[in-house]
C-alpha cells in the first residue's frame, strides 16, 4: 500500500472554486473510477491559506498510473474542469509526493488495541 499527498496551491480567492469542483464533480468521478481519497485539509495556521491538501491510497504505482490516466482522460472530468475554470485559472501549482510507510509505522487503530 502506498499513499499520495497532493497539494494544490490556488490563486488568491480561488480556493472556494476548487473545493466546489471537488464536492460537485471530482469525488463522484473518483468513486466511479475506484480512486480512494483518505481526507482533505486546508491550512488553518501556516504559510499558505491558498492550499488544498489531500491524500490518496493506492495498491501500487501501477494502479496509480492506470487510474490517474483514466481520470485525466475522463470526459466528465474534462467538462467539470473546463466549466470551473471558465471564469479563469484556479490552481497556481500542484505538488505531488508518493509516500511509503516507515518501518516503525503503526496505524492509530492499533495503538489503543495494544494498550497505547
């Protein structure tokens, strides 16, 4: 199992438009394609209040490449992106990192079961 962290840095004032696109279009497309998001965050305190950060879970790099390519080619995604960006560009930068767990990683659910 691997995880991908993606950070979208929006242009000033555009974060709500990006969030709306995820809520109204992207998540449904991902559900149909079997892309598994783990959570979404914005920055409450930190260097940029223009960021949307989220994590995706993948079985392998091959699964990630295949499903992400399907997503980018999906007609519903292309339509949603074009519609949301009709008033102008939303995202200034996208950073993506593929993460693997360390040898000492323990899921939170196992901490309480082991007595913490």
